[in-house]
C-alpha cells in the first residue's frame, strides 16, 4: 500500500494539475520506499532532490494558472508552496538523517502537507477556476444576450 494514496476525491478537475499531483505523490512514495529499504544517504538525497525539483515545477504551473484566472488568494497559496520548498531545501542543506533532517519527520511533513494542501487549498483555487470558466460561457445581457431587445 502506498504511503501517500491518490484518490478521485483529490482531483481538482484540471488534467495537467491532477497528473502533476500524481507524479508528486509517486515521488514521495518512492522516497518513503527507499527509506524503508535502507537505501544509502546518497540515494535518499537524490530522491529528495528529485521530489524538490518536481515540486518547484508543479508549484510554478499552479501559480501561473492562479494568476491567469485572477485567483484572489494566490499570494497566500504561494507562501504555502514556499514553506514546502524551504523545508526540503533545509533538509538538503543538512546531512540527510542528521538532527536537522530526520527522515521520518520529513516524510510525515511531506505526507501531511501534500494531503492538507491538495485537499484544501488546491481545491479552493480549482473551484475559483471552475466558476471563472463557467461565467465565460454564460450569455450576457448585452447585444445578442437573452435580455437584449431589438
């Protein structure tokens, strides 16, 4: 059973973002598997670096989407992304497994952060985008709209 399990309830109904979430979950799962299998510190650091690099790419994609749709909480959302990045970078700056980066603590942080962030914050911006997209296709009351006479 995966450490971090993707379910349909996690979908934000934006295919690219859902696909990226699945990859990020997979990277976290791979890192957890490597930890349980007793991989070397170098292998664990490489897995952590891959997870961090992909997270940065994913966050950039989300942030661009939020700006495109004028999401009002973009700055707060970006702050949460920065917290995740900072925690992983801090761990890479210390020896993996040192007092500054305990693997179990880091895994618990990533799992909790991913679930809470994805289920709460990502769904908020996805709902905003859905409303914006819906309003783009509703008829206006201007010329040619349902309230236009003549």
